[in-house]
């Protein structure tokens, strides 16, 4: 019998991408390649193209000249152009999957109409990487599209039990929510850990999209309020804090700039970096801080763990599960409702961590439970294969 294809549809897919859907999907594709699972990634690109990236994995980009070389994710017409992309994906999908049949996993709410398109697929699944109501509350078009997409899917998949709880609370009538743990253990195989003593004088680094969910304003307020540019209780100078903020909410980014300006040299706000450069920044960091108000998983924390760099993270969402035993890899800070950690609590934890972080952690060991086998077993159960 011909082998079934697992189809992943996303707004964009770039190998070695940093953050969000792209990084999570890259891990899923790497796991599928190891297991020789026939996999197709449907993405949006500047032109129509099909290319193999592994023996059993192909990437098909559907040309979107309407984007004029820009990202669909960042477009003001994101929802309307997503529907157009979904129609074009539906048109090419039958010839790409052949006679073996396929299961369809849609990773971007903009492509939600693909879940009802007349294409020969068995399962129609929406993979929620994070709720629009948390990341983009100022975008009613995205909120409406998220509701529609969740209603269209046969099954909704999330990346952690914490994310499943949040989703069920936000959409009480939603049924068939399943958890697909990411194969984060692959990061420990892909990234070489830091050498002992290499980051003793490094910075505290935070990185991610410029959205309120990431809590960069909390970290910057912690720097200002606690005056962490001074000296800690035992006389050691607190390292500078550097935040690498990507795309997102311009108003929120401006708010963070204003707070950073009040911190003087104690805090620096820098623009987005390619993943290769970000990994080198993390490698040189003394601490990686994840001050989020919510994180389904927390990929930046997982990358820091893989490198053996200590992590200070909010005790929220999937972050406690990823960190495992904090004493082995870092520290967690309690949160207050949906407001994230209090700046004073975060500052106190950073002060403790700065005194205690003396070398590489046992972070790579913390990622072992997030194995390729665990991920593939969960995926097979979800697809009922």
C-alpha cells in the first residue's frame, strides 16, 4: 500500500529560521526525516517551487507575487492574502500527494480555509502555536480568523498541556484538543554546549517577537526599578541586559524603547537577528531570561538549555515543563495572573542567578524527555495511523 504523506501548511518555512512556527516546524520536519516519514511542507514564497530537503521530505512554495517579496505574516492584509494562499495550495496539493493519501496539518490560522478545501486528505488538523488573543489582541481580523479556523478543524493540536488548558478556557466549546510535544532533544544534538568558564562576563539576554506576551517590558522595568546596573548584594556587578526584539506590535516596541531609555547603559534594545547569529549571542550570554506572560513551550529557553546556558524564566505555560528541575538548568519566577512576574521578583531572581551562574548547566539533560520517539508516537496517535 502506498505510504501516507503528512502535509504541513504554513505561511512561511525557512530552514534555520528563528522563533515561532518556523522553528517548531523545523524540529517536526527533522524528526519526520529521521523516521523516514513521507512529509510535505506547503509554504508561501516568491515563486512556485518544489524542492527536496531530506530523502522523504519536500518543501513546496506557492508563489505569492502580491506580497512583493515581503512576509505574509507581517502583512496588514494577512488574513485576506492567507485565504488566497490557501486556494493556491488547494490547487497544487492533489498532484503533490499522489495516490497514497495524506493527512493535513495547518499551522497558520490565515490558512484556515484550507481545512475545508476539496482536497484528498484524511485528517484535517489545526496546530495552534499560540493564541492570537494573547499575541495580537489589537488585531480583530486575526481574532476572528482564529475562531473560524478552530471551528473548521477536525482536531486541534497544541504543543503543551499548559497550552491545551489555556485554549479550552478561551474556547469553552472546543472539543478534541490533543498535545503534540516537540522533539526538543534534537536541539541538544544540533547545538554544541558552551565551554566551562566561557560566559562569566556575558550579558543577560532575552529575545523574541515584540509582543506583550513576551514580557520584555517586565524585564526592562526590573532593570530600572532594581537598578541592576549597580552592584549585587555580594559586591559583584550585575551584567547588562540586552533584548533582541523582532517583529510584532509597533506600539509595544515603542513602549519598550521608552523603558530601555530610562535604564541608561543597564539595558539595550536591539533588532532581530538571524538564528545563526542569535545562537552565538546565546552562547556568550551569562543568563538567558524568558520573562513571558505566557509561553506554549518556550523555544528560546530550550535553545539555551541545549547550549548549557542558565535560564531565568516565568513560571508559566510550558516553561516549567521544559526547564524540568530548575536547580539543574536555571530558575523560575512566579507570575501574578495574566500579568507575568512582578518586576521586583524578576530582579531578585536575576540577582540570585547572577551570583550563582558559574558555568555550563545540565540543560541538555533536561531536554531528553522531549525525544524524537515521544514526538513521533504522539503524532501517530493523533493521526490514528
